[in-house]
């Protein structure tokens, strides 16, 4: 079924656009190397651009503050690695590993000051956004609601399980995913049709859902997957 197109709306910047521009840039650099304009051997030094592209894609598609902050962090890491590669500054990731404890401590503090986390089933309001973040950890949430609209899921060296089998939405819902060396599993009701718009590099997005013929609810999966995986099933 063709979706109506709104006239005069600005084009949405998608992970496909960001990564596509990166691939075009890499192709131009390789061509310049073949023509002798630059040293092709030096191209490996640009690998942090992959991390930067992933961070930009996450920031542009995130629907929560956590998602946008994650995107900024990856862009910053990519820029630091790039600066170290070209000897503009010194940055070795292992010099900064104690900050991991700072990160964990801040999460504990802000979780303690915010509303208590709801375990088990979660009922939403019409403007609720589910935000899931897993870094070296596992996040599991089951949604029981008639008002599900959006979710923002980030898995970095961790796993996320989002169970929507008991949820419904008013026509269309969107989930933004970002998986880097991690995995995301999404379970949907049988009357949901899934539309996959996520971009995967050295990873995959597998749709095993089985929508019924009369499915009237649509779930759009957007985002970026790098050396990770996303699985949607009924």
C-alpha cells in the first residue's frame, strides 16, 4: 500500500544517507589513490570515520535524550581516534578505562533521583517513548499498552529484548535501533506488519515476523547496525 507523501516537508536525514555519503567518500579516496594523488596505503587511517558515521546516524534518528547523548559520545570517540591517527593529539582508549566506573556511578545516581524503574509489564501514555540502553549488560522490557508509538533502543556490546506481543498502536509505530557489537530482539503481535528501514554494515536485520493478511498496524524499524544484529519476530 502506498503511503501518502506530505508536500513541502523537508527530507529526513537517515542512517542510509549518512553511511551512503561515507561510502561515496571512501570510493573517491580509493580512486584518488589509484590515480596517484594520495597514498592508498594511508586510507586505513580514516577508519574512525566509521565510528563517527554511526554516531551521527544515532544522533539524527534518536527520539530520546539517551539516544542523542549516545550519538554524541560515539562522534566524540571517533574524532579523538582520528586526531590520534594523524598525530594531532594523543588518545589511547585504555588510558580512559577508569571512566567506566564514573559512567556506572552516574547512572546509579540519576536512576536513584528519577522515578523508580518499572519491572515487568509497562503501561504507556500516548506520548511515552520507550528508551532502552545496554552497554555490557542486558535490558528486557514487556509492553502492555494500547498507546505504543515510539522506542529508542541502543545496544553496545550488550543485548536488548523488547516484547510488544501485548501492545497495540493507533496505525503506525516507530522503533529507532542502534546496535554496535550487540544484539536487539523485538517481538511483535501477529497483526503488525513490519517495515525494515534500518541500515546494516557487517551485521544484519532479520525479520521473522508473520503478519496476518488483515494486519492494520505497522511497525517501522529505523537505525544503524554495525557488526551487530537485530531480529524481529512474532
